[in-house]
C-alpha cells in the first residue's frame, strides 16, 4: 500500500514488551504512537491525528473496551482494533457493541496479518472521510441549485 507510511496508528497496552515489539515491527511501515495506559492513549489522541487505534483488552484500571468506548464521543473517526491473549466471548460482544471494534485479534499477533488488518482499517477510515466530503459537496451543490431555481422562478 503506497499510503502505508502515512497511516497513524496508536497502540495502547500496559505491557512494555508488547509496545516495544509492536513499534519495532511496524515503525518502518506506519507512523506508530504507543501508550501504556488509557490516560496516555487519550493524551496522544488529543495531540495527534490517529487513523487506527489498537488496544489490549486486559489492562489495569481501564480495559481496552472501556478505553475505546470512552474515546468514541470525542474521536469517532479512528478505526478500532482490539487485541487480547484471552478468548472471551463476552469481551468480543462488548467490543463490537460498546467499543465499535472493527477487528478482534488474538495475541500473539502475526505481523503480516496485523499489517493487513491495519491497512484495511485505514481503507475504511479513508473511505468514510471521502464519503463525508462528497456528502458535504452534494449538500452545497443542492443549495446552489435551489438558489438558482428560486432565482429563475421569480418574475
């Protein structure tokens, strides 16, 4: 993907070795931001344009789902991916329903699979942005047409 190095990815995990591994594996492909807590992740979201958020599910204080759910009102656009080393069907259901998660991936991740999922997530992000822009253009064009129509109908 030619735009891969323009993709800003935030990875939130309380395990430092996972953050280090992720950054080492993907820093040459994506713009990687890492945080070891939900609070730190939110600070990054407030200062950087993030396209894809990846978070671990099991973290102290705030779970991955709670973090994703908490950022949706302020940062609805990034596509969300949940990583976990545990198979928990309730977490999967909550991830989809509460955290609006695009993908649920089990640890340990396979670099190639995760890379592809990040790129696909960015495609969705990009398409949503394009759709929003086109909708705004269409609304503006309709307003202009309505104005011209009113001008032509006046005697």
